[in-house]
C-alpha cells in the first residue's frame, strides 16, 4: 500500500531484529527524522498516524536542551522502566545550567562539566552520563545533531577498594521494600555473590530451578562456569523473573539490562532507601555473611570464584553441590 505524499515511510531493515521496521518522516529540508522502530508494518503505520496527528513541531536550529529534554520525556521516556525513567529525569537538574542553550551548540566539555561538578556519587555521575546518551540519540533521530559527544564522556569509576558490606539493619530495610521496583535484584545480589556483569549475563538456561542452582561467572578461570545454589529467600524472586521467559534473568520489557542502565537504577534505589553502597558491595556482603556464619573456606572460595590459597585444599577437597547449598543457607539475615 502506497502512503500519501509527505505522510512518511516504513522500511524493513536487514538482519534479525526484534523491531525490524524503521519509521521515518521527511523534515522538508532534505533530511529525515526517525520516528521510531516497530515489530510490524501495521505497528509502524500506527506510529506514523499518531505522529501525523500530533507532529513534533520543533525548530532544529533553536531547540534548547530543555526543549529536547521535554520532548524526550514525552516521546521516549515512557518506553523506559519506571525506576530508570525516574532516575534519568531526576539527574536533569545537574544539566540545568545548559537548559536554555540550543542543543546543537552544546559541546562535549560542557556535557562533561555537568558530571564533574555535580558533587555526587559515581552512580549519580553515571546516570548523568546515561541521560546525555539518551538525549544524543534522540537528537540524532530528529536530525538535530550528528555529533555524538556523549560517547566521549567519562564518569568517576566505582571504587573497588571501598567495600563496605550491608548491615543487618540495611538488609532488613531492603526486605521491607522488597516489592519496590528493582529492590529484588539487590537482594538477589546479596544472597548469591555474583559480580554485576555476571548477574546481568545470567540467562534462563543458566538457572536450574529443579536443582536449585545458578551457573555462570566471568573474569577468572576459577570464576567461570561456577555453580551458586539459589538461597531459599530469593527463590521466589528468581521464579517470578523467569515466569515471563525473559532473555536474561535481569530483563526489562523483554530486553536485557545493560550495566550502565542498571547502575542508574541502582542509584535510584540507594537514594530512595538512603543507603550508600555499590553493586559490588553486595558481593562483599555475601562473603562476609558466609564467613561470619562459619562457612567452610573452600566452599566460600568456590561460591565466590576465588582460588583457594591452600594448595592441598584447592586440589584435593572436592565439595558437592549439597555442601555448597548448606553453606549458602548459613545466611540467616
């Protein structure tokens, strides 16, 4: 079916994609604005109809950061998760000094300055960086700017040396808020000891509910392919997340969650619950709780993916899955 002149176009992209149809609208100056991506041509037609009924009336040369942000909140932010959306919109306050500057005139050093001068934690800095990435991509879709300065931005790394475990009071507070968005993932972290990259990489095939185990791991030879039993306290969370047959255990709207996106969600959780921890400190909490409960050192090393310092213990002491399960269940908080 041929669409009316100046109505817009729908094209199918090559390759295997979840949303293979690209929906575009001519800007009238030789350019083309990307309205979005669709799973089917019918969905693309609906997107074009909605756009033509309420077009994004913008002056590309003059639209300010504030104007682009407001349009992004209306058109793009609703497609994000509630917590992610809230985190990204809240950190816009740190970009406010540039609110009235035309977006296409904003340079990389100005974006970087909003991160460097925010005076906040690395997690918040990462959220600001993430917001600039969203706005950059949206500006590219609208043919406002072809620069991708957000790719040049840096934020303070999460300090690996600052490993303060969650207190029992903090863990209790997490359980009190277990139904809040994404709090379940913090508890999964604490009761399993995965690194952030390891947990976000876990797929349904890596989880055996019948055996009560998870299998994954990265970084070191001892850490790869390790088995971590599912603590009884977090089994319900894992079953609930697997119920929708997601691509990863930690997914949102049918898509895996990136490390950058998760750190933004994490910052939001920490702010709301008035805590100051990094995701890696969940791993440290797991080890600390096991050690305090008198867990066998060899079992703890296996669960953490560490190489045992005792050569004899490392080579000859083969622990069974049941022993690992018993060790994990030593955590009673």
